[in-house]
C-alpha cells in the first residue's frame, strides 16, 4: 500500500495516530473528486497539531468506565477466479458532523424522516436473521449479533449486484427494491451517527479493492455518497494490507476489535472485502449505585451455578409480561435503550430467539398496550464478552444462494467474471457496568417519575436472559444477544 492510500485511509482519524503511520514522500492523491488533492498536506499539517477530541482521544469521563459499550464488524469477502489488469480508483466520503449532546436544535436539524416501509423491512430483516443466527450458535455460550452491521455490508454488496443475484439479496433484506435501500440507508446512517460529550454511536463502511482491477466508478461514488464508504486499492497478497485493514477496524471500534492482522490475511484470488463497523458507547440515564453492587448466584442452563457481581437499582419504569417472559427497559442518555428480557422459569431464551414473529412481539412489548408502569426492583449481572458469527450459512437459510457461486452477477462492481461472495463473518464485543458521568444528569421521559405505581415487580436476571440495544432504527435492534454465563468472557 502506497502513501496516498494511507493518507485517504486515515483522513478521518485522530492526528496523533496519523503521525504514527511514518509517512514518507509527498505524492498527489489519485481517485475521485471526493478525495481531494490537498489531503496529503492536510494530513501532514494535522499530524503536527494537538489531537482533537475524536474517537481515540479519551473524554474526561471515559476513564470512569462506560455504562455500556457494544460494537461489531462484518467482513464480506468477494473472490474471483480470474486476475485482470486495469486501472485503480479510491473514494472517500464526508462523515456527518458530530452534534453536541446539549445542542437540542442541532439534533432536531440533523434528524431526517425515514420511509416507514424501509423501517418495517429493516425490522423484518433484523428479526428473521437474528432467529437464524441464534439457531446456529452454541447454547452454552454468551452470544451477540448486530443486524445493523450485517444490513450495511449486504446493502453495499447489493449495490453492485444485478439480476437474480440482486433479487435474492433484496429478498433476504426484506427490501422491495434497491432504490428504497440506497435512498434511506444514508439517512439512517446520519440519524444514528452520534459523537458527543456523553456517548457515541459510530458507523463506518469500507471497500478494500484489489489493485489493477477496474472497479465501477459509479458504484464507488454511490458507496461514498449513500453509505459513507471509504474505498482503498490494495494488494491482498501483501502482508501490509492485512495490517492496514486491522488498523482501520481497530480505529473504528475504539481499539476493541481488529487487533490481530492475521484475521484479515487473504490470498491473491481475493478481489474485494466489504467491512462495516458499529461502535456504541453511552451512559445510563440513571446510573447504578456501585455501593449496591453485590456478588450473587447466577444459575446456568445445565443446573450449575456461578457467583458474579449483580448491579441493583429500584426505579419507576415500564415493564411488560409477554409470552412467558418479563421485559423492561433501561434508557441511555442519548436516544437508545437496553431491553432486558427474562424468560420464565423453565423457558429457554432460544424459545423466543428462534421465532422471528415472537421475537418481534417481545422486543416491541414495552411500546404495546400490554406495557404497565410501576416500581421495578432490578438486579442485573455485569457482563463483558466477545463473540463471532459465521453468517454465510445464515444468509443461505434466508435464500441467498447465487451470490456464493460462480454464477453470481456482480457486474455492477466490476466487469470481472466470475465474481462471487466467499465468506461473511461478524465479530462483536459488548460490556455493561454501573458507572457513568455524574456531571451530566439526565432523567428519561419514558420513566414515570413520581406517579403512583400500578404495581411493584422484582426482576432478578439470575438465569439466562436476552438483551437488546434499540433506538433510531424503528423496531430493528442495533444489537441483540443472550447471556448464558456472565462470568464467561
């Protein structure tokens, strides 16, 4: 990889990190107009300046530990049996500006209304794909899945698909047509993108393109405009490429993922990798009191027990009893929530997770007529774990077949044939604890304040339970997972 690729690649990251890339000679950038010829000088100038408050610079409260952090990467690899020779292209998007947590007018101005059909389809994709993901997993392990991350990777691939290949991908996404996908994906990206003093929800897309292949410039322009995707021309046979991809992933996930370049090594037959990252970091609306955190027993599905720290809080909130489970919600200081779903005794979390329609009813129960207000005595174990999902089989179950064969039609990406998807995988990390920033108190409107409770419930999550992070994408969860053993990492 040459200097100009590295400059484009790190144009949006912290200058302090950029200064460590050991850039050599100055060269003019090659690529689309959105890249900009002055990026090299801009990067060199930035490298000499004090670091800005970006992802890599710890906010004052970050040392206190996050209330919750979740992130995911999806890597979609495209292979070819041929190795053509042609030109190369690089594109770079302009990311949305961060809006201060206290800038309420700025938040309102940033928001864009999303098509309801798009949100409905996104929800259907989230629930159907989640059911397949959890049907395949090890039921003794903690697991987590991000429908949002897979959606963006697939949507990008779909932009370059044609004919039956595109039809299959659209059906898997539950989307009626590609126009709805590309018209709404950019608006969803902007609405969700959060980078302020309190928390972050950072999305990033990238295309890693085999050098000397003539990729469709119109596709790269749409990817940058509608999906905020960076495009990098690389030599997959060069070990430095794996290091550069590893670094990009690490930068866009707060250093939580992508630290092993071996995960990104590829052979000369690889034509392209599509990578999406989602990084979420926020504080509870009302933090847990650390003094109330106590060790207690968590009952595993096999009958054994582990002792783990439980966070405890009593508050006025909403809950719902829905299909053999109890549901409540904890608010974050930005626009997301964490749903906590405790199955009844004798009911497995997978009884809920394996049924898309049932899962949808459970995850939307708090917003339904069955929801009640009252006093909630909550006890939830702290957890911190990583997970991996192989999503190729999941997509096959959802009807994607041609895309994985040499009969795939990805001529919208490049004229090279055959061009097909070889692998789709997702790595994730998630953690919660009781801490946050005391200087930014916030009370969520959904809580009932001092209103007399309808009833009092005790919700102790001391057996396998489901969680989901929602908000900003209709009914579709950004993350959904199951905790089978909070002591496992």
